[in-house]
């Protein structure tokens, strides 16, 4: 009986990286399995194709949930994989599990596209900006729903140097350090998969409606794309509007959190009113018949009084990462050197 030892941390990394490809999709069998290809541990679910280098001379697939659960819970220094009567036995410390190993079907995408994908990703790929993941994390709070009015709003559009997301209430734009002209949008579920690991990919390749992201350890995450980007001029029309500009006080977040305690839920959204006056930024909310709350902080401002209302959670998701606020007739725009987010103001 041939045995194959795999370091515990290495197998855990492989399973974690490949796991997003085991949910969703239209093929129940393919989605619910992890595939050993002899070179990689792979998964596929119609929108994600994932490979993690795992040099184990096995070909076949196992139930993803059972496999992952054992890998997560087993205690020991290494995993030992072996074939027993056509089944896969995985041992670790004082525990082991035996799972049915399904025979490989060369028509399944994990097998059919492996060599071509890896070859193309290493030969034809372009460099990924070093702040790509940072930009996705900044923009993802503004992603819209799948049935949004514009297809790109169901994810994050990537074109030129930009990452752009919008849910109709917010519009986010991140300017990356370098170009990544994909000319399409990464769907929301794929954005979650790409950002979950934290590591920034080093190369990218677009082919046949898919984006392949290649990492330092030779792992690959492929995602189906949405062939849509924002209309030309939408960013200038949104962010180029004149308005009142202030530097956001360091204690503004704390005041905003206090003020939302009694924010009334209007249109299914909590609303806080913010008043900007000479040297002061005040946040307040109230519920009729219950009471009101106010919290304020000092700010460097000497212009005319400005009052506006907005859903506090939309601002709180991003407030730690921005430094400047601009208030226009219809929007509150917060920004830093590389990022801008416009939030539509609430109007009674």
C-alpha cells in the first residue's frame, strides 16, 4: 500500500484556498467535490475554477465537505494519504478517515482545463498591481445585487487603473498603482473568494470570459467575468461635483456610532442627521415618542452651516479608511489619496 505524506499546514492551506469552488454552481456532483489531479487540488462550480499545487500522485475526487471537516479537525504533525481498496484513507495523529475516491472524468473542467490554464497563466499573464486586493476590500462594501440595473453593479468593475462598485446608494472607485485593463466586472461571490486569503496575486490573464489570477505559490484562482463596465463619464459626473470639503475628525466615527442609537428606520434604512457648523460637526438622531441623541466633535471649518442626512452604516463601513469628506447637494463623498466613495443623501 503506497503512502503519501503531506505537511499538515500545507494541506490545510490547499483545502482553504480551494474551498470557495465547492459552493454554488449547477452541477451538484462537481460542486460538492474536491479533485486530486496529480499536480493540484482543484475545485470548480461554474463561476470559479481553482487550483492549489499539491504534488500527490492521486487522481480522483472526494466529498468536499467530509474531506474539509476532517482536515480542519484532525490533530497531528502530518497527513498521510493512501489508497485502500480503491478508497482514499487520510490519517493524522490518532485519527483517520476513509472516503470514496471517484474516478476522474477527463471531461470535467478541473481536469480538462488544467494544463492549458497553467501554461497560459505562466506564459501570457500580465502583472497585477500590488494594491489590487486592498482596492477590492475598499470597494466591496458598495457592490450591488445580481439583478442590478447595470450588469457590472453585481460585482466590481476592473478597467484601466480602476476598481469600481455601486449599489445605487453608493459609488466607490479605487485607483490602483498600475494598470489592470480587464474591461469587465468580477462577480460579488468571486470577489469574496479572491479577498478571503489576503494574498495579492502576482499575474493575471483574461481568456474566453474568464479571469485567471496567479499567486506566488503557483496557485490559480479563475473566475467567470461579467462583460460590463460603467458608462464613460459616470465617475467625473459623480466625483467632480463642487461641494463643501472638510478633513474628517479622528473622533467622528465614535460620534457617529453614538448617534445611530436612536436612528429611526425609514425606508428600511437607519438615518442619522449631520450638522456642520463653525468648528463643529454634530450627529443626531431621534425616534418620535422615544427620545433623541446627539454627539459632536470639533472640526476645522468656518463656512456656512450645512445639514444632511444619510444611513450611518454606509459611512461606518469605510470611515476608518478615509480622511476627507465633501458634501454636495445630493451626496456625501469620502476619500483618501487613492479611493473615493459617494453616498446618496437621504431626502424626506
